[in-house]
């Protein structure tokens, strides 16, 4: 059965799941597109090693949590079978031209019974649709002028160009991964706390976004929630 956690913050549910699952076990972690920060509860896990692969040299140079840091493309980088117990790909698959290739390589590199945690923006949400259908320069401008990130678009700094391949939507991702041999263990769609904070800080902008989401949800007759901007899924490589 797929767990449906009710947690205070979206990541807390994943953290709780990982703490329970890896309690008393040494865990070999691969952060695919790990950038310079990890969203795992690293201090609570008994870690034997963390391997990071990222295509951006600045992100790799700024990475402090990896034991092995590799400058490479996760759609091509091959690890031997049974190299990892946990693979994390957080806010990365939306940037890939071939996320299917990357996930196939994750499957091969995982130990039997190992887990993949994927987090990504939801392309069927209002934010996802806006990100998918606007150009990269617009994302850079939004980071600068709405989020106040003056270094946006500089080498090694976000936003990174997005592709939104077909399997990036939660439903398509689950379909693809289960066909490959994964079992879906945990799934949660949520509204990003960062976007909620932004809407609270920029009141008129926030009101316009919330109103648009409410109108779209009514028009969708309950078939889609346009406010669920992000999702987390954990897959298990069944033996
Ligand atoms: C939005 S950042 C997320 C970084 C980190 N996972 C986090 O959550 O902070 C996206 C990362 O994916 C990396 N990336 C994009 N395409 C990649 C690829 N083909 N192979 C490896 N890394 C990639 C970028 O360099 C960047 O560090």
C-alpha cells in the first residue's frame, strides 16, 4: 500500500519514512544532481558514504556533504549494480532531456530492496504550467525581481534550465517506474511552503495566484488540484 502521510512540512514525511526504513542499517547514498545541498536528514542516518554526481562544476565545487563528488551527467553516468541503498534525485528530473535514462541507471545501480526518492515540481499545477511554458530568461527575471536573488542566472546559480519531459508528472512517473520494476512506497503532492511564503510576502501577487488556482480548480471539476505545486515519491526496487 502507498503511504499517505499527514505531516507538518512536506519533507518531514519523507524524513520519517527514511529514518524508520534505515534504522540500525548502514546506508550508501547517491545524490543524483545533488548540487551543493542535501535535503536528507543526514545527521539521523547511519551513513557509510554519500556520492554526488552533478553536471555543474560550481555546484560540485560548493558541495560539502559528499564523500565522492563527480562532475558528470546522471543520464549517462553508470555505477556497478548494487552500489547504493538510497538514491535521491531532488528537484532535478524537470531539468533532464532523458529522465527515463537516468531512472533506468538508478535502477541498475541500486541494491535489491533499495529506494529512490524523487522530488520535483508538478507540471500539472499552476506553477508547473507557468514554468513549463515560459522561457528561461523569464525564470531568471522572476528569481531576480520577485524572489530578490541578485545572482540568479550566474554560473552555478539557479534557476537551472527546465525541460519537463513527459514522465515528470507524478502519474506518468509512477507509471514509468512501476513498469521498470519499482514499487511505489510513498507518494505525496503538496503546495510548496516556499511558494506559500512568497504569496504571504507579496500580498497582491499572492491573492492573484490563490484566486487563479481556485478558479482553475472549479473549472477542473475536481479532476486536478492546480495548487499542488510539488510532489515527493519513494520507489522501492523489489527483489
Ligand atoms: C534545482 S538544482 C537542485 C540541486 C539539489 N538537488 C537541491 O535540491 O538543492 C538542480 C541540479 O541539477 C543539476 N543537473 C541538471 N542536469 C543535470 C544532469 N544531466 N546531470 C547531473 N546533474 C544535473 C544542476 O546542476 C543542479 O545542481
